[in-house]
C-alpha cells in the first residue's frame, strides 16, 4: 500500500514538473523572446513611440510572422511533427527560412535607417542561424535555450548590471527542455553557450560602439 502511494506521488510530481517545463518552454519560446527583444530594442532606441511601433511592426512582419506561418502550414499538412520541431532532420528547412528572413530584414532595416541596435540584433540572429544550420547536419542543439541565452546576453551587454537578473532564465529553460526530454543537458547547454558567444563576438567585432551606450 505504501509503495502504491509512493508511486502515485511520484507520478503526480513528474506530471507537475512536466506541466511546468511545458509552460516555461511556451512562455519563453523563440517567437516570444524574439518579439520581446524587438519591442525592447525598438522602444529603447527609437526617437518616439510612433517610431518604435513602426520598427516593431516592420521587424516582426519580416522575421517572426513568416516563419511562424510557414511552420503552422507545414504542421497542418503533416510536413512537420510540431510547431517546436524536435526532429533534427525536419529543422533544416526552417533554419534556411529563418536565415532568409534575417537577411531580408537586415537589408531592409539598414536601408530604412532603422536604429543601429535593431540592425545589429538581426545581424546576430543571422550569424546564429547560419552556425546552427551547419551544426544541425550532425547534431541537434536547443533553439529554446539559444534564444533565451542570446536575448539575455544582449540585454546585459547593452544595459549592464540592471539586466543581469534575466540570466536566471537560461538555466530555467535548460531544465525545461531536459525535463520534457526534447534535449539532453549537453544539447541545451551547447545551444545557450554558442548563442551567447555569437552575440558577444558579433557586437564586439562589428558593433562595439553600441555596447552599454543604449539610451
């Protein structure tokens, strides 16, 4: 009897952890993190609220929306297993689409003279997608932890210590992806570490004037 009660408690705890991990993965998803970052950078760097809304709308329509719509279409037609793709072989097409959107966004934002920090963020995204696409040919790394880590790294680099509190989201997301068995700890940690390193390198090499100077 005690064994049955213990097993039941264990199952309930596992179910609770699974629900929490799924909630974290959805709230801090790549789409959510992208939108949050675009909003924050736009409203921080734009000259007015109207300009900020303009850059947010343009950036989202060129990057987040196309990728999301294509993924939803492919899921509906059975070409992808889920919105957040867990099969490595199915990720390549989405990586290529995201890379194309990043290139187009970068060019258009530069042409429209968008805030430099927004252009820099899209350049970073393009570099990350390119590197992850190559890695995906052999190994699957966590996109969820990568997006969280790149966002956190960028915020800390741009806004300093006051953004350091966001670092807690990186291990939180890593735990969630491992708990859901979508990634191993190595895959989650590699995604986070690579994304952070890419952000640092792109900004230090190409956009050093932006670091800690965002108004």
